[in-house]
């Protein structure tokens, strides 16, 4: 049975990006999360796609829970209009706290920080440390290069096909949220770190 979703963590850029489609997608995702009664968990910033997704969730009547390291909040990039903003001591603590608060993870366009965040929770899923859904909103083909790499890693036998299939992919926020709500890890897969029966 799929696990119920109460909150979703969104990883995304602290820049709005060059294509207006990125900001439009962040707005649509924040609104869709709120309209489903889910809490948005994210990095706590007020700039770029981070601020856009939070503002959209709040404008739609939802809750937005930010987690930001003190050194970033001190640079005045923290969002002061959130339902809740947790200030933590480090980037490591930020990621751990966001993971703890979330029932799933969504990746919007972003840079190396976004990629690092989602790579870590994907690795944790591969190791059997959690069974939460992980999704990519592939706006304007932004993640096609990454998906090509994933396919290459599978062909090269550095990534198991089942571990590649952990990632849910869609171009529409509602379709992605439906896929994540229905997500179940594959039965019988030999997950690292999980006892075998």
C-alpha cells in the first residue's frame, strides 16, 4: 500500500532561471501542493524558485515550512512570511531536517545544490533507509540530460534498473503528484541495507 502523503519537500533553485516556464511551474507546484492539503517543506529562502513555490503555496491557503541555515538567514535570504521557519546550524542539518519532515521529495529546476539534495535522498532510498517517493518535474526538458545519464548508468551497470525507477518523472505538477501518491517500492527488490527474507 502507498504511504499517505502529508508533506512534500521541494528542492529547487535560488534563482528564477532564464526561462519563464520555470517560475510558472514553481507557482503551479506550490499551488497544487496546497490544494491537496499537503504541507510544503523547502529550504526556507525567499529568492528564486524557492520563494516562488512557497509564496504560491501560501497564497493558495497552504502551509509552508522552511528550513534554513543561520548563515543564509543572516544574509537576508530567509523568507519571513512562512507558516514556520526553522533555523539550523549547517547545510547537513538542514537536509536531515527537511527529510525528517517530509513524506516525499519533488525536484524542480535548480543548480548543483538542488542536484546534491535530491541525489542524497535518492541514495538513501537505494540503501533502503527510506521508502518515500522522489519525483522530478521536468520543466521545458530541463532534466533530459540527467535522465540520459541515469539511463547510461543503468546500461553501464552502475545503477540497478529498479533504483532508476525510484524516480518519478512528469512535466505536469498534478500528474507528478498523482504518481507520487501512488508510489510503492518494487516488491522483491534486494535493497541494500534491508534484511532479506
